[in-house]
């Protein structure tokens, strides 16, 4: 009986990761606006953040990594494999840092969501600085021009999901 339960939990987790990745991918095509050299404001990070809050950092990082790979394959702006890795799989996997929140109250989750977004934006800034030329300041300003609106939109959406109970529907694991 225990082994069946363990298999069911693994299957459930795999399905949740797949759904979060798929939802993020679909949401990445609903763009509020797009920057001329890449970057756009979408709700794509919300499913990764929600999965990370519910299931922990490992499933969130795996789903974020998979979402990043999907984005490279289908619509990524790729200069080289290191830039592609930093801008897509690594950046989306960093969103799982929200799972490190010590409590599950709304304020803590919002603060940790902002911190996770800072990590994601940091990856984009670093990639922009290394691979797209210009100064660190230029990369920071460019990436913040779409990351800040996306942060605001995603935090509001996540807040609404948490307040309405959609994120915590009776299940919480810390992996």
C-alpha cells in the first residue's frame, strides 16, 4: 500500500509540474507589451511561483527549467548556449526561490515572490551585460523596464490566487 501511495504522489507531482509548465508556456503568449530587443510582460511566472509555494523548491525549479527550455525551442532569442541557459531555464528556475519562504502567510509569500523575481531579473541583467553589449547600468535599466511591470502584475495575480484559496487547496509539501 505504501509503495502505491508513493507512486501516486510522484505521479501527482509530475502532473502538477507539467501543468505549471504548460500554463506558463500558454501565458507567455498573452503579452501585455513586448520590448524591442526581447522581454515582455506576461503572467507566465505565476504557475511556477504557485507550484513552488505548494510543492517546494525542487518541483518549482524543475518546472521553471522546463518552461525555459520550451521558450528557447519555440521563441527564444539565442546568441549562444550560455546566454540561452541564463536567460531561459536558469531565470525561470530561480522563481522557485519563493518556496524558501519561512511562513505561508500572504505578506511573506508576496515578499519572497518579489525576491524570486529579483533573482530572475538578475539573471536577465547578467545575461544582457555579458552577451548583448553595453554597460551593466544599461542592461539593468532595459531589463527593469519590463520586469517591474511583470512583477507587479504577477504579484497581484498570485495575491488574488492566495486570497481566494486557489493556491492552497488542501495540499502543502516542503521538498
